[in-house]
């Protein structure tokens, strides 16, 4: 699980190239990515045995940890190094779980009786994640010398997240929506295929599907983060501002 030569994205990419870059990073960091998938699969197993309220909390914590870990993985960290960085930012990430991940998880996992209401919840979740979700990779990718207390780090991460979202909001919404669609379509399809293969139970098949698909989702969000940073820096240059004043860390 040693780190491999994976350079973060340093230029704007259209949707198709974001997905292609995500696939490239996944292949380059296959074993650490599958380790992330194992953690995600375990989280879903635990959440499936809890009441709905507690399940949302577990899924929100899983989302925060997976997004943070995936960002460090896409930046080139080894498996242990990436989790170490997540652990060092645990206090900030716990607060961001309440601010970012719980609303996102509620929007995605709440089952609405009306399909239109369900779509509204998902659109809210995607928009919320695009505006504030970049604060998660910002917090774990922030240089050590810029850390200056919990409140300051939280405020700075959220400020930069909104700035990155404004760099190209609709593009970011499209990428997140595409990742959710891929996750939502391939997940049940892969689980159904695994049920028929080797006579797996539905629960085992679902767990195995998360092992494969969860890393792609989190790495896709990480690639989007680095790509939005590149957009913000270019926007700063085009407007004649110092790129160091852009919201990109």
C-alpha cells in the first residue's frame, strides 16, 4: 500500500475527463482504494443494523472520513499516511460532519413517499455539498503552518469552500450528480449480479458492491476538489489578482 506517483489535477477538466481521471487515480492507488472500500462497506453494515437516526449519523461520519481520506489518497499519500492525516484533523472533521455531512446524508438517504420530493431532497444535498463540502478536503490538505485553532480553521475552510464552489458552480453540481448517478445505478446492478454469483446473500452482495464503488465515489469528489482549485487559480489570474488570494489552498 505504498504511495504511487499520483499528481493531483492541476487544470480544469470537463465532466468526462473528471471521470477518466478518477478511474486513473483508482487504478494507480488500487489497494489503498480497496482499503477505503472495506471501511465504507463495514460502515454500511453497521448503519444497516441501527435505527434510522443513528444510521444517518454513522453514514455522515463515514462520508466525512471517506472524503477526507480519498483526498489525501488522490494527493499521493500512502494508506497509513492518509488515515494519519485524517486523525490529526479529527476535531475539525467532526464539526464539519455536523455542518456538511449530516445534511448531505439526510438529503441522499431519506426515503420520500413522493418521488418529486425525493428529487428535491437529492438536489438540495448536491447543492449543499458543492457549496460547503470542499471544506472537508481543504481541512485535511491545509499546510501545517496554516493551522491556527479550531474556530479559525473551520471558518477558513468554509470560506474557501464557498469560494471554490463559485469558481464553477454548475460544473461542480454536474460532477457530483454524475457520481451519485453512477453510484446509484451501478450499485444495485452490481449487487444483483453478485447475488446470482456464488449464491451470495443480498447483504453480502451489497457489501461487496460498496467495496468496489465507494472508492470511486470518494476519489471522484477528491479529483473534483483539485480541479476546482485549478479553476479558482486560473480565475484569479484572468482577473489580474494574485493566485495566492484565490480560495484554493
